[in-house]
C-alpha cells in the first residue's frame, strides 16, 4: 500500500472518529445547555416572585405560585403570612439567592433555591421549591430554615 493511500485511510478514520464523537456527545452538550437555560428561567421567576413580595404586591406574587400551592394556600392566607412576617421583622428590603439546584425529573423540571430574605430587623433563610408548569416556572412551596 502506498503512503498516499495510508494517509487517506488515516484521514478517513479520523473523520469517522470525530463524527462519532460529535454524535455521541452532542446530546449531552445540548442537555447541559438546556439545563442552564432552565436554571436561568427558574431564577428569573423566583426574582419576579421575591420582587413582588418586596413591593407588597401580594396578588402578583400569589399569581406566580403553582396550582398545587394555590390549592393548599388561599390568597388571603398567603397575604396574611407575608403581613405577619413583616409585622414581626419589618419590611422586606431584599432577597439574595445563596444557591440553587435545577433538575429534570420524570414529572418535569424542579429547582430548589436557598435564599436570604433581609427584613428591616432580621434576616431569614428560606428554601423555595420551584416547579415548571407548562412553559412557566412557578413557586411550588417554601420553608424557613
């Protein structure tokens, strides 16, 4: 076999190997980027929710909660919870995300966000569970630490 044919054969196998690598790793890379997209969307929805609470726009904040949340907590109950917190701790001044974990499960995307809620007189740590409903991220629940 001539040197020219060996070079062409090596080049062909290199192309096949590169193509196989792209085919095998492309879905993983695509999934990674999609996960980053979902994490960003979840964090954006959380920011809308927390900004609505800071602005005392409880109706808007409640509209950003999931169907399950709304079945378990009536709007006036949600509003009373927020008002009670502020009567004890002062107005909510800012909310900072400490960490988040966004994952896809069989029943859809979820995100757990740990955040510090800074009130006038104290800070409270909350874990906020987000869930994707259709194309929108919603607050599924929250608990203080």
